[in-house]
C-alpha cells in the first residue's frame, strides 16, 4: 500500500472513531448526565462536574480532529492526546473492577480507549516514519 493510501486510511479511521465520543461529549455538555437516563435526580454538583469533564473531553476530541489533516506531522500532539485517552480508559477500567460492569456504550468506550487508541498511536507512528523517511 502506498504511503498516501495508508495515510488516508488512518485519517478515515480517526474521523469515524471520533464520531461516537464527539456525540457523547456534546450531549454531556448540553444535557449533563441526564442523557444517560439512569439517575432520576442529579445533584447540582454532579451535574456541574459532569458537564465540566464533558467540556474537557470535547476539547480533547476537537484537538484530535485537528490532527487528521496533517496526521503524518502531528506525532507529539497525537501521543499526548492518546496518553490522556488511555489514562481515562484505565480510570474507567478501575470503575469496572471496583463498581461493576457499565452499559454497552461505556464498554465500547473502554475498547476505544484501551485497544483502538494504542493501535492508532502505533499506526500514526508508522505513517509518520514513512513520510519522514521519504523526505530525506
């Protein structure tokens, strides 16, 4: 596969992967934890914290999206953002172990955080190497 085709495939996967978490982040900011449909009454502090974390998550995802056009040149930013995602995934895994199994959406998130994101990081490093090698 040509380096350009590989880059385009990585870009497509990143864009598709961002759709679900971007939707969740926007819903978290605009609706708070209510959109999850589990808690009949949400304490004000929990709503505030949930929306704050959702806002941070939204910005992180927008930064990831900003890496897509020049994915072969954005290694440091992608690694930093990827480390944040994996750290969040480890926190989610701790919740699974300590509290119990969450809903399917959260399990999908766990898969994205602890499986897909590290694979994307490895793939991005390969694409960046291929472009750096061909540049001289």
